[in-house]
C-alpha cells in the first residue's frame, strides 16, 4: 500500500543511530529523539530538530496530526501512550525475531546458541512482538566474540535501513507478517545475573570460555569468577583474570 509522504521521528541510540543521522534527508525527519550527546550534536549539525524524550501528546508537545517513527537502539520501552502518538512506528531490532526479544540478543545468540540477525518490525505494546516486515539472518561462527557478531549484525541493520527507509518515506506501509510461535525473550536482569554472578559450579571450562566470548565487547566487563575478579579474553582469545571493572 502506498500512502502520502510523511515525516518521521527518529528514535536513535548507539552506533546505528549515529550512522542513520548521517544519512537521512532532513526533509524526511520531523525530529531526532536521542539521549546520546554525540547523536544530538550530529543531528543539529545537519539541521535536524532534536529532543531527548518522545513527545507526550500534552501541552507544547501535542501533535497536530498523525505521524510516523523509526526506532534503532532507542534505550527505552515505548508504552501505549507513546506509541499512540504515531500512526505507525517501526524498529530495526538486532535480533532474528522471534528469537532475541528483549535485552542483548547478540549475547544470547552466543551464550544460548540462538539464531542471530536483524529484523525490521512494526512496534506494538508487546516488546519486540510486532509483525515482521523484513529480516537479515547472520551466521554465528565458532570463534565469534560478541564484538565480532555485533559487527555483522550492525551491517545487517544498516542493510535493512538502506532498503526500507526510502520506501517508508516514499509512503510504502508494509503490513508485515505475524511472528511465528516460539523464539525467546530475555530481560536485563537475566543478562546481569550471568555476567556478575554466573553459576560457576554448574559450568564447564568450555562454558566459561563461551561466556567470556559472549561478553567480549569493548567496555564490557567479563564474568565475575572469584572475589570480584573477572575473566576477559586477551588478544589470543584465551580467558585472563582481571580485577573487577567499574
């Protein structure tokens, strides 16, 4: 279905958000909504309006008509009131839905052996449960670290944006397809439990190496193993002990 051309709010975070800001036509963006100073600065440099929060629909933020939104790594869950501000909203998710709903899909692909990839889906109140418009599967390799797999998933997200952003801004409104049953959902608490209090007595050495690989991202501390000491992969991809990082 082709609808009239409309401007979008862009709800952005992380490196994918910065990449998107540098490529959109300002004529297509009503505002960039971000909590990242780097993304906000890049948006302003390109003449884009910037907000730190999604409009509430009250007072000065009340919308005069329906609009659209595209989200990529926005760090908050949108509730029904926020989603209700838009005629439709889409998200570029770093997981191969229905797998990897929720927090840290790249981590769970490596730790739990789940499928990896990127998905463009329609946003609904059910987190990461909306109809899927398009996907890009990504291979998980035996020697992957989180940084390795995240890099390939990031490229898959860029592919989805590059294909669909021109179509969405031109007025295409894909219905998407319902997600198949099954899949997975993980919250942040489950991720932090494995990172900060892993069940070491139930884990083999192979498990521990896999956990280290699943956590091996720049700035990400490895698992706690004893008295505040953490393991991390060195340049040779072997676990090494380090004091706990703040």
